[in-house]
């Protein structure tokens, strides 16, 4: 064994020994008392979307399951938007898995409204959209669910009812494109993840477009052993399988491992202007749909 090979092996061994502790550190906290103030109206959100989609026969709303914590009850609702004459591509969009990241849910709500207004928009795409994965957290502006579980780390152990609902649905489906919309309270700019992709070209196109729009690009986010490279975290397949083994995967990781080849997470910094953040999510989604779906 050469000296360089030995050094590399030693580094890998150290990383593997350290990863479990690092991974488990972000899985959750103690459960909440239940008397946290409500800051967002779930009934109002769903009523708004019902008003938009009800007149359109090509949009179907269905509850994947109900989240129940004592007197708190709310559905995880899926909006299925079908092409009027058949579809060629299938996309899954999700947001709101962390309750203190509001732009993810709002950008998807606005997208559903846009699709309802314009039946020809992305006409050869079947969309399945879950705008709110963590109803209790979103309504209380809290990252975790009522039990203190980070749902975005729970699609392997399935301790939370939210993760069981999402995994139960996702395991039966495959998509041409999957996008999970997030925000980051600690970041200073826009960044994104891609998962086991052969090329960075599409992600770099998204980042360049967001930068051209005037939003700063994040440089300093670190996730376990990965970090941003000018706004991009490029997660390798071995890393996804390792996180699966340590029980720390979310919706994008689950989708890439089991049912989708083109999977991305979009992140905006909550310290930035709200409408600018929404614009960045919309721009990223548009570019990815155009490149991966429309032009294939």
C-alpha cells in the first residue's frame, strides 16, 4: 500500500467513526408542551388552495394522512395536477417539512394557483405537490414536529407520523424530477443540494440565475462532511447510503435512493427579503422543469 493510499484509508476510517455522532446530533429535541402559540392558519391555507383548484377537473386534492397531537389535527395534503391530454413526465414537489421555513410552503401554494389558472402551463407534466409536510411545526413556526422530531431526518427510522405518511406514499412512486423547498435560518444566501448526479451543469445554471437576480450565494454551510461550493452541496451516493444506515434521511434522500434520478433541495436564507426568497424558489423550479422535463 502506498503512503497516499494509507493516508486516504486512515482519513476515511476517521470520518466513518465520527459520522454517527455528527449525524445523530441533528435528529430532534425533547417534545413540546403543546401550549406554543399558533402563528399560521392551516385552515386558511387549505381554504385558499381549495378556492383555486375546485373549479379545475384536472387538479385533485387528497389527504395522504392526518397528523394528530391531542386536539391538534391537520392533514398532509397532496395536490395532483394531470395533463389534460396525457402526460410525458412526472414531478414531485414538496415543502414545509421544517415549520420555521415558510417560503417553501408559500412558493408551492403559489405554483398550485398558477397551474390552476393556466391549464396549458407545463402541459406535458403530471405534478404531485405536497406544500406542507409538517402541519404542526408550520402552524407554530417551529422546525420540529410536536414530538420534537426533525421529520427531515426521519424517513429511515419512521418514528414520526409525518415521516410514515410520506414514506408510505413515496415508496410506491417514481418521478422524473423531485424538488424539496427549504430555508435556512443560519445561512446568509441561496444554496442548493443535488444528490448523486453525474453533472453539476444544471445546478450551476440555477445558481448563476439566482446570482444574476441579485440574491447572495451561500459559501459557508457545512452539513456533516459536506459543504457548499459556491452555493452547491453535491451529495454522493455513498453518502446517501451511509446516512440511510445511520437513520438520518429526509424526503430528497429517500427519493434519490429509491425512486428518482433527478433530485434537488432548494435553500434560501430566512434573513433575506421574503419576496426575494420566493422569487429564488420559483426561478430554480422553472429552470429545472425547463431543462429536465420540457426539453428532454
